[in-house]
């Protein structure tokens, strides 16, 4: 059974590719007609996998971090790596149908551009695979195993490049590794990527924007760019007035300046 959102996803990609109903002599038109999209996000297995990831995250919140990583999260990862790990197609694991349509459209445009760019087929397998990598990365971060966290989060972002939660988490890991310039570059992308999180309510979006701004402020202090750090914290306060962490960091910056820092 086709879920109600699937026609909208397909229509979004068709809007870029065209319908393919007319003769296609030019190579670009032929590519447009032959481009393939596959959406598995509504399959029974995908939905079961997503529940398995959710249950694992809840277990981690109860302190069962390593058990969740080694058990259900690795179970999900292994299933998708076996099915798609060596695929020559463009495989995405988007959080929502809207994100999936966006990624597949980007890939289709690359493919139609020629010169060997892009893949002739794009697949959205649903959110479970990328979320499982993210959850393993989050778990390793909780265990202070930051290189392992970094590796897992990079895999999640490869499957869902504009997921604000995944990018935000990797920026935090870079921060913990004292890679402040790399962390800053990622935190600066998060507010833009929040706009693609179409299943988040406005309060969640605001929280992530503010968190990213605080992350930028922290990195900028470490990079001794105090004016920019101050601006980042004030930008967070503009979104969330009286936010205590930002207020505390602004006081810290005042102290650094008083000491000539």
C-alpha cells in the first residue's frame, strides 16, 4: 500500500526531472526519462527498524549505553550495510519524506548535469539506518570515546547530509577533541539545516538554533575571537531571552577582557 506522502515525494522529484512523456533525443533528456527513484521509507521492515532504534535510545537514557550500541543499534546497522553498503546507487536515509525528496532531487540534478556526476538511481531507505549511526555516535560520546563517535556520526551525515541533529552532534564531538575551527564550521551550518527539519515543532527548532549559537560562542572563545563569541551568545539570547548558559558565558567573556584576555 502506498502511503499518503509517497506521491508527494515522487511528484517533487518529477518536477525536476520532467515527465518523460516526449521523445528524448538529447542525452540530458534521456537521462531525465531514465532516472530512477526508489522509496522504502514506508516498508514494514523500515518501520520496525526505526522502532528498534527508538527503543535503543531509550535504553541508553536508562544507562544501558554499551548494551544499546552492541545490541539493537548494531543489529539495524548490519542489516542496512549488508543490503546497501556496496550499492553503486545513491542511497539516503532521510528523517522525513521531505528531506528524502530534497536529497534525491539534488542527486538527480547532479546526474542530469552529465560529466559522470551523480548516480542514475536514488534510494531513500527511511530514517533508521542514519539514526542508528547517530545513536551509536551519541553513545560513544557519552562514553567519552570521541574518535569512535566521530566515525559513526560521519556515516550518519553521509546518509542524511542536512540533518541538523547529526551535524550538531558531530560539532560537539569536534569540540570535545579540541578541534575548535572544525567544530565552529559545523555549528555555523546547523541553523540553516534546522529549516529542513520539517517534523520538528518551532520550539525544537529554536532550541537547536540556540544550541548551535552557544556552540559557536564556545569555539570562538577558544579561538580568542571574543567579539564574535559575544555576538553568538547574544544571538542565542535574542531567540531565547534570559537563556542561562549564554548569560553565564557573556559574564565569562567580560572576565577575560578584564584580565586582558
